[in-house]
């Protein structure tokens, strides 16, 4: 019985306009964002390597005067991490290098002032897409899961049969989640293939393991919002009211 209801729920979502919009958004947003962030990481890596070479060349030609308290005896440059392709974090807010002098530590300017709006709204990376966009889409997929059938009158027909309520709710949750997750995983796979084609070191364990963990956490995060959407839809009688409550909660 559960499998039959799940198949019914899957077909209901696949034939809806929301699934087409979700599919197009996943296929365009996730691979494109990963590709753009990888280009930015590649440019940061080139800048880092050039800065290190320039500093080494200058140190050989003109050794710093350690007696001068204002002279930078050594510099430590920030090495960009490959995982910034998925989550930029505070990398732009950190200084690109630290200079050691007898009077203390000097640091370069940060990109926080130039990217202040991005830090308020969030950087457009994989973490932002999952945490903000897909959480909202998960609620939009489930706000009328039960309330919509209650308004249409099909809920009373379904529950007039010997159908346990928990089985009915699980079918709503699992059916919608499967339909939602498949485009997400396909778009993520396409994005990873595009990154590997561009030269991203996904084969290294120190990169592959965090990416795998990030994928699992993303799936769990989406599942939590699916459960919240089903709960909101179950507690309310009107789909429009459920939509307002779900959006307010988000």
C-alpha cells in the first residue's frame, strides 16, 4: 500500500509545473555556480602562486633589513582552498598575506568592503543554494500536500478506506522527497563532472571526502524542510494559509 501511494505521489509531482521549474533551476543553477566559483578559485590560486614567487625573488635580490623595525622580514600568503568552490565562507574577508615586522604584524586589505552586500545576502555558492533556495523550494513542494487534498475533498475519500494515517503521511513525504532529490543529485553530478573536466582535484581524498559529507548533509537538510512542510500542511485546512505560514517560517 505504501509503495502504491508513493508512486501516485511521484506521478502527481512529475506532471506538475513545479517539477519542470525545479528541473530547469537545478540543471542551470548548480553546474553554472560551481563552474563560476571554480574559475574564481583558479584565479585566486594563480595570484597566490605569483605572489609567492615574487616574494621569493625579491627576498633573494634585496634581503630585508632585520634591524629596521618597519621592514617586513617575511610574509605569509593565504593559500586558497579547493573547497571554496562549494562554500566560500569568510575567505574574501581574510587578508591575502601577513607581513612580520619588529613592530608587529601587518596585513593586506580584505575584500569585505567591496563585497559587503554579498556578506549580508550570502555568497552565491553551493552552500547558499542548498541553505536558501532549495529549503524554500522544499516548502513550496509540500505546503499543499495535505491541505490541498483537504480542500479538493480527496482526503476524505482516501481516509474512508482502511488507510492508516501514518502511511498516508509517509507517502506524501517520501514521494515528494524522491521527486525533489533526483534533479538535485543529477545537477550536482553534472556540476562535479564539469569541475573535473576543468581540472578540479576531486580525485584527492581530502577533497572528495568533504564533498561527499556535504552532499549527505544537504540531503538531510532538504529532508528536514520537507518534513516541516508536511507538518504545516497537515495542521492547516487551507493551502493558501499553509503557504503563508511556510514562507514565514522559512
